C-alpha cells in the first residue's frame, strides 16, 4: 500500500462504472489467489463494516435522502474511514491480500470531475479519514455503455440504486473521469477491457497482478 506505511500485505482495488464486471472479477481473482494458499480478504465500498454498511444504505436507498454533493462525499469518506481502520489496515498488517470492490477512485470519479468537487478536496478528505491509503494496484474495468446497460438490465431488471440510476450523461462523465485518472497514474492503474467473456477478463487481470505485484503473486 502507498501511504508511507510499509505493511506485508497487498491491496488491490477494482474500479469502473456500473455493471462493468467488478464483483465478478473480484471473486475470480480471490479464488485464484486462495488456490495458491494466500490469505485473501474480499470487501467492498461503500461497506465492509456494520457502520459503513449502514452508511451505504443511507447513500444508496432509491427512496432515501437526496444528499447534497458535499454531504455525499463526506458520507463516503466516513464509511471508508471506518472500513480502512477496522478491516483493511488490520488485514494488510497481518499480511493478507485485500481485494476491494471500489475504493477512493470511485469517490474521485462519482463525486469529483467536471462540475463537481475538486480532486484535491476529495483527496484531503481521504487524508483526514483514512490516512491517504492508496492501493498497490487498481484494476480499471472498461466496457461500452451498451454492454453495461444490457448486463445491468439482465441482472436487475429496471431497478437501480440512487446513484446507479442517474442519467447516461452522468455515467459517461464518470467513465471519462476513471480513464483520466488511469492515464495520470499509470504505475498504480491497469486498464482492462471488460466487454469479453468473464474468464478472458480474468486472465487479463491475472496478468496485471503477476506483472505489477510479481514477486508477491
Ligand atoms: N465478462 C462478462 N460477460 C458477461 N456477463 C458478465 C461479465 N462479467 C459480469 N457479467 C454479468 O454482468 C452483471 C454485472 O456484473 P457484476 O455484478 O460483476 O458488475 P459490477 O461492476 O460489480 O456491477 P455494479 O457496479 O452494479 O455493482 C452480472 O449479472 C454478471 O453476472
Ligand atoms: C465507493 C463509492 C461508490 N459510489 C457509487 C457507485 C455505485 O453507484 C454505488 C455502489 O454500488 P455497487 O453496486 O456496489 O457498485 O455507489 C460513489 O458514488 N462513490 C463512492 O465513493
């Protein structure tokens, strides 16, 4: 992990828009690493602790409060602070491989970007809440909006959460923001094309993990 604190564990996050296949790839990677005898912890954001799961419900309930943008960013940061302190840091300290479905880059993409909160503000909140913890590797899964929509429709029908249900222009902006971050931080991000069969995507993810985290994988 990269916040100046050396720990024996390895921290991998999966990022991307809705329905790009993050949860599917998290599971496949965890199975592969566990098959090699590794101590693997799978978790997600927002969530991962009882408190953070409660905040998740506040944020994502389609019938819930329509938070202002700063309130939304603070709630994500609060959920993350609890998750990092109670689950992620202890697991990394014992040497586990932590695989997290979304992390700080989701806040940067969904609550930041054009017309939203400046990146520096989001990273400041992350510094206060979570000591600025960054992953060793972030896999950005990318699929076309058409494929993502088809998959989500097959999985959820017409249902969506409060943020997932925003319009196509919002989700296009989120995808652009993820791509910009990956361009700007090539040492941490790996971009993987997610629009092919899940097992093919998994092989590409494995290649990234082996290449980036080589000696440890
Ligand atoms: N490579 C793939 N090819 C076809 N279908 C896929 C692929 N990967 C995932 N799916 C299916 O697409 C749907 C969305 O996948 P998944 O839940 O993994 O995405 P996600 O990025 O975690 O979604 P969300 O952001 O909504 O949580 C699921 O029904 C899953 O089975
Ligand atoms: C961590 C995080 C998440 N979001 C949004 C992105 C999605 O719409 C939901 C999470 O749902 P998923 O099914 O678990 O992908 O929350 C966000 O806006 N900001 C964040 O920091």
